[in-house]
C-alpha cells in the first residue's frame, strides 16, 4: 500500500459489509483500519493488504496469516472474524483480514511513559506466555513479539482472585508467524531476516531454524524493557542484531533474585537453556501474587 493514501479509503465499503473508518496503524505491507461491520452493527479492526503488483509469494503469506489466525482461539490472542478480497475505489485489488477491535493502547505506548511496576509486568508476562503457549501448541511461532504488537485492552478491577489481571492484554500481528511443522528457517535465500531487530533471538538474528523458545527470548526482552523503561538492544538493525550475538542482555539485580534468574534464563543464548512458556507463566504467577495480595490486604485494613 505504499502508493495508496489510507485516508483516501475512509468511507469505502469492502465486501458489501465493512465500512472503513480511520486508519489505526500502518506496516510495511498492510494498513489496519477501524471499521464497522454493517451487517452486525459492530466495530472491528480490518487489516488491509494491497495486491497490486504483489508477488505470488506475498499473496501466499497473506493466506498463511489467515490460516494461522483461524487455527488459534485464546483470550490472550486477537480473534480473527472474517477474511476476504475486494476492489478499492480505483479498482485496485485488496485482500483483508477482519479481527476483533481492542480499544485501548499498545504496550509500546504504555512503556514510553516510564517503567511499569514489577507486579504489573509479571501479570502482562503471564498473559503473553499463556497466549504464546497456545500458539505453540497449535504449531505456530510468532517471530515478531515486541511491545508494539501487544494490545493493552483495559484496566481491570482489582479483586481477591489471584488470576484476575490488573490490565488485560492481547497479542496481535501474526503476519510473519511460522508453522512449526513446515520449513523452519528464518526467511530464505535472498530474503531478509523477518522480525524486529531489537527483539530478535540470537538464532533469529543468525537466520537459523526457529522454535517456540525463540519467542521466549523475545518475551524476556519485552519484560526487561517493561521493568526498566529502556530497550535492551537499541539502535539500527545491524548493530542491534550484532549486539546480542556478542553480549548477553544486562539484567539488573534491583528487581530481586527471582526476576533476575527468570530473565537471564529467558534470554539465554542457547534455546534449550530457556524455560518453556508454561514454566515462564508459572514463575511469573508466583512473582505477581505476593504483590497482588499485599494490595488486597491493604484495601481491607
């Protein structure tokens, strides 16, 4: 969609059903719009791909994303509602995915305001680990876990339920997700390494085969950034990718030995040294609960 102004599509109806509203975000190959499903009178998020001049392999990638999303159903993942194709106002061809609309912000925007409390980070991490675990069980590696792809839906009411979230998150954008049981290389000859350089696992930066624990590494970097308010591997793509191959992430001790041990394990250079998503979720649940119950007790006194 590089040659098309997304604002020119506002008000256009796709598939005789989806009335495009304001653009919500723009990536290299797609634009996400707020839209109205006029058949069901509800708001949705519509991810629109231009097919004009697109290579067949890119069209296959769109179809792959639809198939991957359709296989997933978890409260921590953005739900796919519909897929389709249609023409724009100038007869330009489009494909689109219709997803649930999550009103709120992104974790990227939340962290830009400053570090988050450790109990909140533990809660966010637990939700993401459980969502990733569901995707991995369905045979999918996300490959692009980063704060911008985590939607923060709403503030939740504090309760005595140790599982009740302090904030609700949903993992989005499986556009470069990869099936576990298909080819497992990170891109092919002549293609770039997929993913966002600041959050790549070492094996991803090297273009090696990927598995679920590549997502665990990226999640570790996301949680570390949430705690410190700073990106662990900043800079341009090349320097950022090289940095993690030369040095392990610096994990501060000020958050306590349990946090330090978990984050160091999640960002171990060798995938088989990292915990599973189930282990991560369990350890984060333990890190969060004492702080939660202290807050509950304080309200009762």
